[in-house]
């Protein structure tokens, strides 16, 4: 009786994690394309690209740890 919410909460947080993961991937792709298109080497742009990449892979590892499967 007390443990019925566990499955519901897990699904809710899994969906939230997937949404944040997709947003972070888009942000990383944008930063990477800006970094690739820049003519001059800009340390700030390069660092922001690396930060976005680190955030994405952190969330990706968390999703893998939680055994989340993306259904397409």
C-alpha cells in the first residue's frame, strides 16, 4: 500500500531525465557547431563547448545507470 508510488515516481523522473538529456544534447550540438564554424580560436567558446559535452555525458551515464530505454 505504501510502496505503490515508487513505480510512478520512477517513470516521472525518468521522463524528466530524458527531456533534460535531449535539451542538453541540442545545446551541446549548438555549441559544437559554433566552435567548428569559428575562424579564430576562442577559449570561451571552446570551454563552453566542453562544459556542454560534460553535462551531456553526465546525464547520459545517469540514464544508463537507471537503465532507461528510449522507445522510438
